C-alpha cells in the first residue's frame, strides 16, 4: 500500500508538470507576440493572432509529448542535476525546430521574434518550475546545516572531498544525523585560503589540531582516495591526538565508481594505524606458474589458507582443491569462491594431513602440480599443554603431505612457516622448525636422487595408517620444496587483534602478557602474496623471509585499538598485564645466527641460507618423535624435540 501511495504521489507530480507545461507553452508564445507588438494587445496584427490561435494548441500538445519522450516527467526533481538540464535543452531544441519548420512551411510565416522570445519563455518556465524545488531544498538544508550539532573537519580538497562535502552539507546532512563540514584541510598550498561550496580550505595537516580547537570539531573525515598506507598512518596519528571520531573512504575505487558519500565512509581500522607501504611484487611469474595448473591448499579454510585460495583463484588455475579438517571454514570459502568465480573448477575436501591414507588418496586422485601446505596447529599456549598433538599435526602431518607430494609427482611444495621457528622457546615454534627441516631433508634427498631413503612413517594406527610401505616410484621424485617464514598476521584466527576486539567489546580489561612485548605484523593479503611469490621463484630448499618493517609494541597496539573504538585507555578500558605465557618470547626473531641472507629481486624479500644438519639422524629423531607422540608421552616428546631442534630453548 505504501508503494502504491508513493506511485500515486509521483503520478500527481507528473500530471501537475504536464498541465503546467501545457499552460506555460501557450503563455510563452502569446507573450512573444505581445512583446513583438510593443506590449500592446490591440497592436497585435489580426493575421498573426489568428494563426497563433490555430497553431498553439497542437504545438502545446506536441511539446508535452516531446517532454514525455525525453523523460522529463519521470525525473526526481529533488535531485535535479546537469543531466535533467541537458534533457530539457534537447527537448526544447526539438520543439523549436519542429515549430519553425512546420508553421513556416504549411501555415503562415510568423515574425522571427515570435520564435526567439517564444522558445526563451518556454525554456525559462520549464527550468524554473523544475529546479526551483531543488533550490528551495538546498536553502532549507543550508539553514539546517548551520545549526548542526556535529562539526566536521574534512581532509582532502580533491574530487572525493568535494563529493563528501556536498553530500554532508547539502544532501543528507551527514551520515549519522545533523552534521556540517565547517573547514577543509589539504596539503596543496595552492588551495589554501580558497573555498569549496562556501567552506574554506584553511591549510595543511599542521592545521588539524588548530582547526579542531577553533571550530569545535567532533568528527574528522579523511577523503583522499589514493593515500599510501604509510601516509595514511601518519595522518591518522595526527588525528588521534584529538578526541574526534575519525572516518575514511573505503578504497580508491569508490571515487571511480561515482559512489562517494558520507554513508560510504568507514571507521579507521588497526591495519590503517599500523599501515605501511605494500610490498611491490611482480606477479607475472606467479600467474605463469598457476594458470592452467592443479593447485592444492591444505588448511584451505584457515586465515592464510582461505586467502591463498582467493588469490590463486584469480590466476585461472585448471583446478583448485581446498583441503581442511574443519568443514565449516572449508564450506565458507567454497561458497565465496563459487560466487566470485562461477567458472572455477573447485574441489572441497574434508580430511586431516595426519591421515596418510587420506592425503595420499587426494594426491593420487587429483595429481596437484603445486601444494601450499598451510595446515597446522599454531596456538602457542595450547601446544605447550598438548605437545603430542603439535608433533602429530605439524611435524608428522607435514612429512606425510610432503611425502605424498613427492610420491605422486607434485612439482612444488610450499610450506607456510613462522618467525616463531627461529630459536624457538615454545613447542609450537619448535614443531614449525621441524617442518622447515623436513622440507630441507626432502629437497636434499630429491636433489641427490635418494628419495627411496625416506620412510613412509607408518603410525600403526588403523584409521591413519598408510596402505603399505611402498617406496616412491622411480622417476617421480622431482618436487621442489620451499618454506616461507613470516610474522604475525593482522586479523588471523587466534591472533591478538581479534582477542583485543572481543575484550574491548565486552568492556575490558584488555590483557597483555607483558608491557614490553613486541611483534612484527603484516596483513593477510601481503603474507599470501609472499607465499605465492616464493612458490613461483623456488629452486628448492630455500626459506623465504619477509622484511616486515618496524616491530610493533603490543601495548601501543592495545592503546590504538581502544582509541579507535572511541574509548580512553586505562579510563574507559583497563589494560591489564597478566605475565608471559609458557614458551612466549618478548621479542620475535626472523633469522637464526647461522642463517645468512641473500636478496631477491625485491629488496624486502630475502632468502635464508639453510642450516646444515644430518638428514639421516633427523629422520631417526622424527620417527622417535612420532612413536612417542602416538603413545601420548608428553614429557618425552618435549625432551626429544630438544634433541631434534638444537636451537630450541624451551
């Protein structure tokens, strides 16, 4: 019923405009004759007046038909713009030419001033009724904006800023109620002291604090569509010195799409505060490697695994296989990829990398060309309490997957590692170091054609036992193995950022293990880009390391997140220190002292020289670890880890 009422309302508006146009067209050409004859009705010559009576009604009908054809009765005149003005000009021109030609050729030659003044009046009446409504609304909104209870500082005097300004001050009155942009900041000196829609550009970013105090600013809108992450971070840090709410454009594409408005602005995220310039990677080699290939991602439903699947899908693989033990995550990424890439050959499989029979069946059935191994237990405190599970999943699972890759002719195997594998102080980090050692061992065996010396690691468990102890088929061992080591990933499952968000939402306290603890951070897409680059450039046995920039103090991270939520640290939300957890470091390291660094074509990506160790002894230790883990001998497992990983300090 409401829709019908709205339709009837607009029908009424259209009928009113049609009647108005009909009357004003009749009036316009009468006024033209009246002006032509000195504004005296009695002076109008009879021949012209009689022809006017003959012409005007058909012409008025013709005019409203042309207006209807150009859609002038279907526009929403509240938002009238140049588009509507252009249509009115075109329709007026059509009626003028038709009137002049038809009347002159078939009826009577009228004075030239009749057409000139007639069409001028017709256009004036048509424009005035249609745009007066918008003009009145602008005046009303301007008066309401002058009494706004939220003063806004706009940063950016470019086209994006202009669109935000007009949306806030003249269209919607702000995205969140009564708001008004009262001043603008822009770093371009040529714009200082000038005005956009009556709002002054008062200076550069050094004027932000001054403007907030002078104009009693409550909200700051950052409306720069192409701001580099490091520049955005610096700008946000200045704005954070105020108590204002900060919003920004979502991305650089909004401006191109023409959808910029106050409603499109979004809150500042912790990624923006910690932002740095993205790593510049030439991905042509990645595209060449993935296009037309069968790609397997183990742990494909996790934070890193799912992003791997997203980025791999855009390169057009022949087939993408998601393998994960947790069906809910696998289902979510499956639905997302099917929606975005309907033509992608996508296979989603549930299973554990600990199950040799299952993982080998996957490799045997699908014969992947590339395997990205992201399946792992990664929670440091939980693995301290369950070291046997860490060995089963991380170490044994990696071995079995790497073995299947070699057995069934996979071209490349890329291990997702972590900086916690460097001089590990916890079981999780030590097992990831074992994973790196597994990769190095496999690569060494393949290079020296000794793949037949690699055991199948039979677990003597019916549900996860290998079918037999068949050796690797001759000639299949050509797999290149590589590991990629990076730090903490912002927003990944179980990381500190989601934990802090949850604690802030619950009213605190935000818990820190230590006020001096630092970590390196990177974004998930950035980490995955590195993984793909490593897979493309692997020659075998390398450990790729990303220069992750400056470390972040977790205390500063907590304070930033509290402030971004519009709260005050230690006032609204308490920050509580709870002490280091078992196996936790104050400082993360990216390299061991024995490892050297070689630069790649990108100066932010390095390759660590592998630490040499006795592969045969390592395999024997790994077999012992597996036996102890499946016997659930926790203390013995930890002791054996110490023997296997000399740098383990746990």
